[in-house]
C-alpha cells in the first residue's frame, strides 16, 4: 500500500462539476488501496478575485487581514471536495493549514514553512479516510495568526506534507500534461519533458515556469521528495522531477531542457550616477531597505566627458512603487540625474544542464533573437541558464523563435491546455 499526496490546482477545481470529477479520481486512488492525502487550491481564479476585492477597499490592505481573506478561497474548495468524495461512499475530512499542522514563520503573504506536524492527518489516514488539506496556508506560532505561502503556494503545501508524512510520491495535478519545453499556452509545439532534475526545475520555476512554485521545488530537492506533475484532465503519464543522478539516459540528455518566460518584473534605471566608489553599494542599500528582491543588474561604462553612468536593475512588479519612492528620497544625497520606471519588460530564460559543457549556446540564442528582429536589453547567466530582457510585447515571439532555434519543437501534435485562464 502506498501513501500518495495529490495536489489539485485551481484550474482543476474551477466549478462544481470539476470538483465532482476530481473527487472521482481521488476515490479511485483510495479504492486502489492507497492512503491518500489531497491538497487543494482555491477554485479557478478565486484568489485573484479576492485580491481584486481587497484592492477595491484599499490600495494597501494590512497583510494580516489579506492573508485571512485569501485563505478563505482554499476553505471553500477543501470542504466542497470532502463533500463530493463522501458522496461517492469514501470517507473524507477537510483541514485548514493550521489544523493540518503547517507551521510557518510570521512573514504574511510569503511565509516559509518551518515545521510540519501532521498528527490529525495521520489519525485520519489511520481511520482509513481521505484527508483533504487547504493549500497555500499555515499558522505562525508567534501569534497563532494564519499566514499564506505566496502565489502558487499549494504546490509547497503538497511537497511539505509529502516530506512530513514520508509519502511515496507527490502528484501535482494541473491543467497541462506535465512540464513542457515551454509554456504550452505560448508554444503549442512544446514537448512534454519525461524527467527533469531538481536543479533544472528550480531554474525553470525561478524563471517563471509557474507549473511548479519555486519553493515547492526547493523543498522537494532538500527532502528528496519524488514529484510527478500531470494533468487532472487526462490519464497520461506526466513529468517526473528527480535527482540528477537518478535521471534515466543521463548521458543522452538534451543540452537544453526548456525556455521559460516571465512578465512579472519591472526595470528601474538610475540615470546620471556619479561613477565613484561606493555608489552602487549605496543605491542597492536603499533598494534593499525598500524590501525589493532584485534580479538582474547592468551598469553602463561611464561617459568619459561627464564621469556619469547609468545603472539598471530588474525587480518584481509589486516592489516597484516602494523602491522608486525610496530612491527618489535619496536623489539629493546620491546626486544622480533622474529615475526611470519601466514595467513593459519581459524576461526569457534558456535552461539546461548540458549548457555547462557546450560552447555556442549564447551565440545561438542571440542569433535566434536577431533573426526574429528582437532587441535584447539586458543579459544575465548562471551555470545552467541564460536570461535576456526584451520588450514585453515581443516576449511571446522571442520564446517561439528560441524554442525553434534550439530544435525543441515537437513533431507529434500540439501540447494541450485543458483548462484555466492562465491568469
Ligand atoms: P494550477 O492551477 O494547477 O496550480 P498553474 O496555472 O499554477 O496551475 O500552472 C499551470 C500552468 O503553468 C499551465 O497552464 C501553463 O500555462 C503554465 N506553464 C508555464 N510554463 C510551463 C511549462 N514549462 N510547462 C508546463 N506548463 C507551464
Ligand atoms: N490559490 C493560491 C494562488 O492562486 C495558491 C495556489 O493556487 O497554489 O496563488
Ligand atoms: Mg499553481
């Protein structure tokens, strides 16, 4: 008998009919003799709708209240799912993150799981029942307040429970058949990846491939949790996320695993910065003080005549206003000319472990973008990734051009997107 943790994303439980459909699948897994723990996300776009609602009340809602609001979405889906499963003659009980023993730090909106004490889940399994857990939420011991884990956080709940319970597998059910060489919504010719290493998946997730939340992959790697990403709408085998040394046919692995894209960042340029020692340090102290997580940084060569330079960096859209305000406040002290804010950028990332040992990957990437007439604004690299910033409106074309240039296009039909709005 296996212990299986199954996670169903919002697009898999968009309406009552889908909840019933998913319930059938869960009941089948239970009847097949497995112990089953289910993590469920809020129905459809509920989380976004709740966020919109809060925005209509106030532009800056208190984080504690926002977390209480958002956790309501998962409470709705978990209880409906428990009812639907019970209707099928299989006993099921639903639990909030707090009841399931997901303990987090106190950082509202992006709390980290610090402990998992799933006593009630074990009790439920021991009674032969299915345990349903609300995704994306926990409780902080400091104040006993509920917290959320950040967008896409139900994936992390599932992996953390799988690790805490010693599950045999963590199945992530979504609206596509697995992890593809690019987002199937943008590249219909994308191919499903059979196996991907934790490291490659980390890079893909960090670069915007939201099919798995970044922290869930970090967690899975740390605890060696076997993850299987698959569709709740088909019976197809999905993508296995495994340790690099466990990958089959590792020697024949492709150089490139995939192309990721991200539209959620903005660019700030500090114009006319005096090119003297310590200036970058001061600027980024101020940026850090505003709580921004920066990604790429580019500093131009200073103009000989003026001794002035420009520094550009990218950061999450949401960190933009606070960072602009903090930098504006120190303009007199630092002596730069002006600031520019640009939220119309997109980032494309090419990811692959084989890049380490293959020259010419960058040249081919830049060549593909040139042939597609796409301008590159910034570049950054890691051992297994190259990222470029482009205009937001040319990002989709860029992804398709690069996907084709690296011969990633599949031959056996289009990648299917079964549901979801992609929001
Ligand atoms: P869920 O509601 O199940 O959590 P998400 O919307 O969070 O689903 O994640 C699934 C979506 O991730 C897919 O519909 C797809 O548009 C997007 N996606 C982005 N990159 C990839 C990729 N490389 N492979 C598969 N899906 C991807
Ligand atoms: N409902 C949350 C979100 O939309 C968590 C999740 O879906 O994983 O971000
Ligand atoms: Mg998700």
